[in-house]
C-alpha cells in the first residue's frame, strides 16, 4: 500500500519505467543549470536598467533586515529550512504532482502541454507572495515570477518525460540552495560595508 502511494506520488505514470536514481539526480543538476541560464538571460533581456533596479531593491531588502536586526546566521537557517528543504518538496508535490498530473491532466483531461503551461504559469504567479508577505520588492518579484514560470514549465516537462518527480525536487533544491548561499554572502558583505562606514 505505502509503496503504491509512493510510486503514485513520485512517478508521472507508475506503470512505466524511469531512469536510475543517480541519473535522476544528474538530470536534476542539468535542469538547475539550464534554469539558471534562463534566469540570467531573462534578467539580461530586460536590460541594464532592470539589473541595476534589482541590485537597488536587494540593498533595500538588506537595509530592512539590518533595521530589524536580523542575524545573518538566523536568516541562513531560516532560508535553508524554508527554501532548501520545505519549498522544493512541497511545491513540487503541489504544482507538479497535484495541479499538473492529478488535477489538470487526469481529472480535467487537459492536453499535457496545456496542463504543463497552466501549472508553470501558476507556479510563477505563486512567487508574488515573496513581495506580499516578505521584504522583496516589485522588480525583483516580477523577474522571479517570469523565471519561476519558465522553471515550472521545465520541471513539468521533466516530470512528464523522465517519469519522476526526483529530478524536479533536486533541481528546485539546488537552485534554492545556490540562491540562499548567494543571499547569505551578500547580506554579510552588506553588513561589513555598513560597519566600515560607521
């Protein structure tokens, strides 16, 4: 019973084979690298003005952290738990397994491409919560929505064509781990620069 439930959660079609676990991890790494290239290209497409606006917004975000006296190590632990552990598992299960496979593809019988497009765009739009409930500002959130929509579509196709949610979780986890590491290092640098100017 529990193995059957696990197979239903992980595999797009439990009756079909999927790559070995190691190959799924490698596929996840490839998806993460591709998604980061897409993100970089997306930012570049919007031009230098948007790039500098994002940098300005990030500094504002760090300013808010320092005003609230957020300890960088506490921020790191929170981001690791929320962004690196919780989000990849729950978001992949919700958006790829539940929304894409169970609801849109099986229940409502959407074509796989339409179902994937809807779930990817919904996944991207979901990232507006970073602005609504957090300190992230508008331009950064907009770029994240565009990038997350594309990543969501890529992960949806990976789930469908590789018949496993594992590559999607690995890609999501690694992507968020890189973002968490970058955010932590930048916040530390911001605090150090601020301390030097005192």
